[in-house]
C-alpha cells in the first residue's frame, strides 16, 4: 500500500509545472490499473504495510476514488481552456486523492478520523475556489459546520475507546462489545451526517448546487461513501446496542427517503434534483448497514459503488448542459434532443441506471437492500415500494423534462457534444453496468 502512496506524493511536483494537465490524468489512470492488479485476499486484510491494509471494502472504494479523480480532471477541461488556476486545481485533487486513499486504507481509528476530517478541506477549497455563485461561501460553511459539529463527539468517543481497550486498530475491535448509549451515539452520528441521513442532509444539496462539476463529482462519488465506510467499521464493536437502537435510524431513513423522493419532483434546478436523489439512495444504504445482516452489508457496499459512478455521471451531464446554456434551470434546459440527440442516449442510460434497472450495480444493490430490510420487518416493504417507485418517477421526470419539449427561445449559440464528453460518460457508464458480470467477487462470504 505504501508504494501507491509514494506514487501519489511524487506526482505533486507535476501539478506545479505548465501543460501537465493531461499528463497528471494519464498517470492517475496508470495508478488505477496498477491498483486494480493488486493481489488481493478478499476474505481478510491483505497487503499490510506499516499501518495500511486492504480488504474488499477498501479495495473497491479506493478504486472508485482514483477513477472519479481521473474523470474529475477530464470533466474540468473548461478550467484548462481558461487557464483558471489549473495548477492549484490539480494540487487540490492530488491532496484530496491522497487523503481519501489514506482514509480508506489506514487501520488505526484515530488516523482514520484525522484523514476523514482532512478530506473536507480540499473539498471546501474546490467549492469556494471554483464554484459559480457567491452563495458558495455559505454552502462551504454549511459543509464545514454540519460535518465538524457531528465529528467532535466522534473524537471524544475514540479517546474513550482507547482508554478502555488500549488499542486503536480496526482489526482488534471485533473482540470487544461496547454496550454504551453515549459512545454509540457519538460514534455513529458523525457518519450519519456524512452519509447524509434525512434531517441532517441540508448541507448536501447546498454544496452540490454551488460546487463546480469536479466538486459535485467527488462529493457524490466519494464523500458520501466515507460515512458508509465509517459505519461499516465502527459497528463491529457496537453490535449489541445497535440491535436495540437501529429501528430509530431505519424509520428515519425509510420515511426520509420517501419524503426526499417527493421533494425531487419540486426541484427546478437540475443539480439540486440529482443531489436530493443521492440522499434518497443513501437512505437505503443506511437502512442496509443498520439492519446488520449479510445481504444488507454487501447490498450497501454495492449500492455505494454503483451510486458513486451513476451520480457522478449525472452531474457530468448536468454540467455539459450548463456549459452550453449557462443555466441549470429545468425551464431553460428543455428540448435538448433537438440539439444533442447523441447526448440524449447518455441521459437515458444514466437515468435508467439511477432508477436501478438492469444490468447496473444499483439494481443488485437495491435488491440486496430490499431483501435485508424486509427480513428485518415486513412493514418496511411499504416504504421501500414507495421509494423505488418514486426514484423511477423523478428519473423519468428529469429525463423527459430536459430532453423533450420546445427548446428555450433565448438560445443564441450552441455546439454539439465533443468526443471528450462522450468518453467521460462512457467511463462512468461502462464500469457501472459491466461490473455485474463479476459480482461474485463482491458477494463472497
């Protein structure tokens, strides 16, 4: 694991050189393929070096992080053309990737906390530095305060944990059972805010709407997964108390997921709609993790990977329209099929993946999650039906609204899709729908 870390650290000087924009992207792609060929033992922690290791969950999420960072650079060609602080932009992405790599691979809980919070800083810089509207400052503040307010109790919980068991290693936590309600709440709340759970989700649509395309991609693709990853790790030693209190989070998530699905129909901003749909999907993931059974565990993991690719691709589509129309309003983004019929296909493919149609990873994740939640209580079936139905509803709503109808009369210039954009969307869609062929690697015991 150290070799990949050093690879990324030694890439930092490249960010300061001129005309290295595409070289940095290619080197990250090379890193991606090197990491993909890592010899893995999926059953347990493997590739141990110093304090870093790799198991199945780590492996998938690091692959996703590198992949999304490659696509972030590809989608931000506008910055390159305008020469808009691109050296600092690349540096920011490299720091973000290093912090994410460390967050997912480190085995010490305190270091995990450190990198978990550290990854907030490059994201904040992305939103405040390259965002579009003046409200981005407020969005950045929301992001900071929501996350930090919930994370301080987590730090206290970690210190208490260390005083009790004299170890911070994630591997050893499975030998302990901490049946304390305050410890449980302090450990879990930080990750639920990061997911985000309904009631503490307000920072997410704000951050998405104000962020540049790269900021939205990393937020949707990776940042929401940090919460899920943290929950999967800390619930190991909180199993007993979680079985007593999980109904709270399950009820909030299921009802909240349904309510957010309805909220999606009220949105007039494309990015806002996609952001709310993320909250709806993540509510199912929280449900799957909290039920704490086999199907829920793997369903939430597969859903996180699938949603990371799908949501990121949808933000790319929204940005492709934004670069041409300079608006994200649904009333102006109409009749796109007249201008970009080929792009209409990609809208359709990514929207269909978003509503969990085969052969996307979202489908398998959703089936597993529905399976796990109904095994917990058959009453959850009612909310799950509504969430599934309305998630298809708002996906179709967004597709039909943007692609059909009369186009906006105020358009005065337009250009069709370029090959870079089609490649970008292809690189989102292809792994999302082809990984299902090798899904036995993810569903092993």
